[in-house]
């Protein structure tokens, strides 16, 4: 073989290798596109799940938060009402005792 033939074969090899590299890159790009498509579909599915169940989960979270708050508020109101009744009872008893003292002293 002469030097020109070696150079042509060398270029062909490099060209074949280059085309093999390109086809391999294209295959990898195709695989990446497929993966991205699957990820995109999964993401859209999750968004749909969130949208369809999102409002119910938000309501559930609000309910879970508000129920204890309402329970605490209800207990606080009961406590305030009980304190009010005790105060009224104390005032009533105090008035009665003062009226009794007034009668005994004759004022």
C-alpha cells in the first residue's frame, strides 16, 4: 500500500468512527428524549393528582388545624362562662351577707 491509500483508509475509519459516534449520540439523545418525555408525563400526572386531590388535601389540612383550635376556643369559652357564674354567685352571696349585716346593725 502506498501512503495515499493508507491516508484514505485512515480517513474512512475516522469517518466510520465519526458516523458511529454520531449514531451513538443520536441514540443517547433519543433515550434522553424518551426519559424526558416519561418524566414530563409523570410530572403532569402528579400535577393532575395534586389538582384533583389538592383541594381535598388542603381542606383536610385546614380541618386538622382548625379542629384543635376550635376545641381550645370552646374550652376557653366554657372556662370563661364558669368563671362568670362563680363571680356572679360570689357577688350574690356577698350582697346577701351585706344586707344581713345592715339589718343586724339597723342601718
